[in-house]
């Protein structure tokens, strides 16, 4: 029974670890990045979390 369960548990733990790492990385980039504001036909458009290419 243990031979069948161990790979599934390791996969689940690895997947959750990768998901937590990716979400933390995206959260840091979102916080560091500013916002891009542009007037578009009289309407103010704001894109939060925008990283400028320079």
C-alpha cells in the first residue's frame, strides 16, 4: 500500500510547493511594479502591477 501512496504524496507536496513559490514570486513582482496609466479617448486606464521594460 505504501508503494502506491508515496509517489502521489510526493507529487502533491511538490506541486503545492511549486504553486506557493510561483505565487510568492508573482506577488513580489506585482508589488515592485508600478502602475501604467494612460488616457484613452478621455477615459483614464490604469494597469496595476506593470513592469516597465527599461
